[in-house]
């Protein structure tokens, strides 16, 4: 079975208007309307109002719309998903819990994104994960923010 995430937010992280959803995503809007009673009933009817289709928590909706690298929270080899066009949404997680961590270059330079991607899949970074990641069965390592922040990266060449 395939799953899809309906993300009723624009690139600015703001909830899209029902008219916009109905015009540009009619099947998604029809599905949301079908689910409206269930969505409104969440958290003791806290979502019973005009924005009934919003996420329960909206932290990070703006951040998802930036170029980024995604590092799975559980690794068995160096692996990064590059998202230079900001097309992917993700779920953050703790050590070994699934999901992924996002890394956003401060300068938003595409070259920096590529440089970071190469650094994060290097043998040195894998050694760092082995040393500081949370050991899991089968040689996997749980990676969290602390492990990612402590990766020794030399400055990107100018």
C-alpha cells in the first residue's frame, strides 16, 4: 500500500486557503473534506473551526521549504538525502527512532550544500558515527543532533 502526506501549506509555511486547495488540489481537498469530522475532533475538538485541516503542530513547516540535507536518524552506512529544491518534508527524531534530521547551510549557497553532502557521506564521518552514534543491532547507529553537531568539518574551500 502506498502512503502520501497531504501538506496543506505553502512555501511560506502558511496554511493554504480552502479555495486554493479546491482549485489546485481538488482530490486532496475532497479527501480532507471527507475526513473533516475526524480532523475536527482531534484533541477534544480543538480543531473545530475554519482551519480544521491544519496540522496539530506546525513547527518546521517553514524550514521544510528551504534547501537542506536530510540525514536518517538510523544509519548502517554514510547516507544523506540532498533536497536542493526544498521539495521534501520530513520528521525529526531521536537516536534510533526513525525519521531524519535536517541540515540547513547558513549561507544558502548551492555549493555549500554539495560540499556538506560530500562531507557527510565520507569515511571520516562514518567513523564519527561509529564512535559517537548510539549502537543498534546489526551495526546500525542512531544519530541525533548532538552527534551531527560534533562532526569535525574543516572549512569549505573558497
